[in-house]
């Protein structure tokens, strides 16, 4: 890592983390306001002054926690990536506990992953198109590995109903294909293809691969 890239990475971090409830409320208001602005108006519209205004905090309070707008946006997107990973993990746990296996479990998990992305669709579209340092955010870079870890755990726990000659390779490829398909359908779905139609078709395709 060069000195410039290292410096940029440091500037994507908050100056400090809040410790008390009031400070956490201020910090969260800043981060959540940045996320709303980013989704509604785009990256160019996000500035420290605008975020402070929307959050209802002073610009001094904002700079107490963040050095620049990039660090606020990075913190907001990192939080979103963690939320997505947590929801995907929890939905896997629920899917594995369902009686109707493998179809019922797979159907539930596909729909849960779709919902996790769909409710954040506007924000994710802007992030992918406009945020220049998106892949410098560790949580964004690591999301694929996190999802693969979740899928591997699910694969091991479902071996009584799903059988692959090479579980590791099959799980990796299936997770990669499924996540790419869901992300594409959420962000860029053609108007004539409904969410329900795509989800049912994806579940059918996965079942046929098992």
C-alpha cells in the first residue's frame, strides 16, 4: 500500500467512536442522514454541511466524529454491508429450520436475500455508480467472503438433504451465481419481469442443480 492509499484509507474512518448514549445518538443521526441523502440525491449532493443540516446537529459536532464527507459515507456504507450480512445469516438459520427441505428452505433464503437488498436498492445503486472509494471500504470488499462463509455453514448443515460430490466448490459456485443473480435483479430488473417471477425461476434453477 502506498503512502497516498494508506492516507486515503485512514480518512475513510471516523475520528472516534461514541461512548455515551447522547454521543451515539449524534453519531447515528449523522450516519443515517448521510445514507438517506446518498440514496435520494446522489454522492455529489452529500456534503458535511448538508449532512449536519439533515441530521439536526452542528457542523462542529459532525467534525468531532468525522474528518470529511468521505468518512461519513464510508461509515454509512460499512454499516449497510454489516446489516446485509447479518440479515442473510439470520435468514439462513431460519431457512435451515424449516420442514420443507430443500425447496422451502431455499425459497425462504432467496426471498430473504432479495428483501435485504431491495429495501436498500436506491442506496446500493448510488454506491455502485457514484462512490469513487467504494472498494476501499473493508466491509464492502469483505462482503463476498462473509456470504461465502454463511453459505458454507449452511451447506454443511444441510448435507442430509443436499448432496454434492465436491461440497466446497459447489457451495462457492452456487453462492456466487445466486448472489450475482439477486443483486442484478434487484438493481437492474427489467420492468416486464416481476420480482416474484424472477424469484420463483431462480429457486427452480437452484433446485435443479442440487
